[in-house]
């Protein structure tokens, strides 16, 4: 049998950390999964099904040792938005569509793995991602207010419409439901701050402190459920509850493969796959770097793809690596994916025997759990940093943020990706071009605007700090010809290629035009510090033959010395 590397090389001393982490994550995962199922508009058991087999498949095929896969906020939000977009009202049809969506997401990720498209996420800059996540977190939090206040607000509304409904129906909010939500929020906060502080002051064991600090969701679920059951609040006060959750492990199914449905779901499935992969890899890399481990993008695509297919055939919906749960897993001492296997086993145990305990669980408590989980995702720090460092990045972040809030999540993602690509093209279309001179008593050449250097009035030495491609060739040509036109003393132009790793065919044509223009004006063109791969491509071109190998130099210093002898 083909076993993953972590299992082949498993050591006994790793078991303790994996066991503790697996238990703690399960404590967090069960209530959180049900909450995210609520966010997606699906029954709680669908979310719990998504927390069993997907974890096992990711452990088998993924590369991260600490990533906790399962239902997450963004995936739940996008799944819910997809179901609303298709105007599906029947709950059975919604569940069936969610299975198909998970299958498509899994197949897309695996296709990306074999097409080696893992780098596609590089087209989304960090500020754009941050803007998207922050806006999504606000949407998720606002979407839960209806459960926390006990008011009726249609699903899938833009933020401004949701706020309008809240203001118009706030007076109709249910006091008991709101109290349950507030109590749940207070419990969650207490377990994060005061309780942990108190335990640490009493020098209790670190493992126990970590367990208690992550038990807030379980405490909120237990206390709110007991309250509803004891006082019969679901009947006497009309408090909305989860109700019956079918007991037992999920059965293997074949998702709906109707071609019309697949065609409708495919665009959203592609976006969900990209966002899920991006979120998961970002989290996995962050944790791996702290332990000097390596994340394999191909394995991540395969692992996440397999996890989503597993979710689809076991009655779940799209899954990804969750930030909160993964950090809990990591900080609790998880050494290998065995921690996730243990978590999956405990969730399975819950499905087998503990589901009746959740019958009286109020939706208000689940809403509170979601709100507390997503608030840390609102990233104001990145906005401040981007604004101080590069206002174009800050602008891109704000555009993405408001597009997601005002329009919808999918449009925000597309806008963010287009902005990222647009910013790159804008910056690279006007590359930094430095006129350089020699630093005294050295063979180093630096920007004349930044250093005390010596120049030769007959020689123009230019360093281009960007790859040359179709978008910036005209800029380079215009810059060179303008500098030459402004200084009639220049006889030679040296193009320093130390920062150029690529020259495409459009750039090559432009270089040929530059050479022709310089020759017509009675000037020479020399090349210096060409990288090996670039030289390999140029070697067999007519351009290099026209320049002549005698005018290609290993260093800028050699080129300047040679040209000074000719002047």
C-alpha cells in the first residue's frame, strides 16, 4: 500500500502532540462546522459529514503537517451565495447541488495539479486578498445577525440591503434570542481572554490551558442548549433551534451529474476552488515556515482536490483549510496529519452517538460562534501598511473590499484578480531605468541620482530593472531615443542587462528598432551582463549578429573601458 511520508517515518514521541491536538480541534470543529453549515444554508449534518472523510483524504495526499481541513467561512459563504444565485428553495435540491459543487471543486483542483497551475494564485496580491477576506468577514458577520436577533432577513442580499432590513426589523427582534446570542458572545470572549489569563496566573499545565482556551464554542453550545431545553424556549419563546440531526456516519453517494447543473455551477466552482486553494496554501506556508518545513503546491492541489471529492461522495459541501482551526491544531502541538485523523474519528463518533444532544441547540449560539471566528479576519493592519508603503496597493485593496461589499463575492474576486494583474502590468510597463556611473576606485556602477559616481559624457550607460516584454518595449525605446536626442555628445549606448531575465519576441523587435535608430544617428549599441538563459536565446538571432559579439561584454566595466578607448 502507498503510504504518505509522514506515516512511513512516524515516531512514537509524536503521538502525544497529535493526540492532544486532534482532541482540541475536534472540540472546536464540531460546533464550528454546524455553524458554517448554517452560514451555507445547509442542514448541520451536511457540515459534519464534510468534517470526516475529507480530513482523512487530505492527511493521505496533502503536504502540510498541521493544516486542518473542513468547512470554513469563505467556502460556506460562497456555497450559500451559489445556491441563492441558482434560486434553489427545496432543501433536498440545495443539499444535492452542494454535493455536485464540492465534486466540481475537487476535480478542478486535481486538474490544476496535473496542469501545474498552482502558481495561478500569484496573480492575487496580498493587499487584494486582504481586502477580499476582510469584506467577506463583514458579510459573514452581518449574515448571522438574523439568527442572533431572531429576525427574518432574506439570504444573499448585498450589505446595504441587509443593513436596511436590520434597521427596519430591529424592533421585531426577539429578546430571548438576542440574550442567548449575547451570552454566547460573552462566553466565547471569556474563554479567549479572562479564563486563560486566570489559568496562566495559577501556573496550570500548558496543555490544560490550551484545551480550556479553545473550549469556548463547546461551552457556548452546551450552556445555550441546556437553557433552551430546560426552559423550553423553542416552544414558549419561539427560539429557533437546530432540531433533529440524523445519527450515523455518512453514506457514500454519487452526486448529481446533470450536464445543465454542472454548466451552471462551473464558474462558481472555479472561483471557490481558487479561493479555497489560496486560503489553504497561505495558512499552510505560514505554519510550515515556523517549523522549517516545506509545502508542496502540487501535493496541496491533490490533497485539497481529494478532500473535496471525498466531501462530495460522503454528503458534504466544498472544504478548505481553516485559519482558526489550523492555528489551534498547530499551537496544540500537532506533529503530523495523524492529528486530523484523530479529529475525523472524534467527529465520526459524535455523528454516531451524540447528535441527539444538539437538538435544542439555538441558531443564535451558532451565529455567535461564526461572528467570533470571522472578526479576526478583518485586517486593518494591512490597509495601514499598504497606505504608508504603496498607495496603489492600498487603492487596490479598497476597491476589492468595496466591490465585495457592494456587489458580491464573485465579482470582488474577479475585480481583485484583474486589479492585481493590472497593477503588475502598469508597474512593469514603465520599468525603472537608471543612468549609471562608476563609483571611485571600484569597478561598480550605480545610479547617478543616488551615488557619487563618475560618468563619461560620450557614453550613456543604462540599467533596465525589469524583464523586457511587449508591454514595456515602447517605453524603453522612447526613453533611450529621448536621452540620446537631449545629449548630442553621446556616441555610445551601453544597455546593462543584469536585471533582465526574459526578453520576448516583441522586446526583441523593439531592441532591433533601437539598434537601427542608433546606427542611423551614428551611435553604437553595446550589451553588458546578459544572463545565461537570455544569451542562449539571443545567440541565434539576427539582432545579436547585427550588434556583434565584440559589443557584448561580461561586465559593465569592461564595456566602458572598451568604449573609452574608441572615444
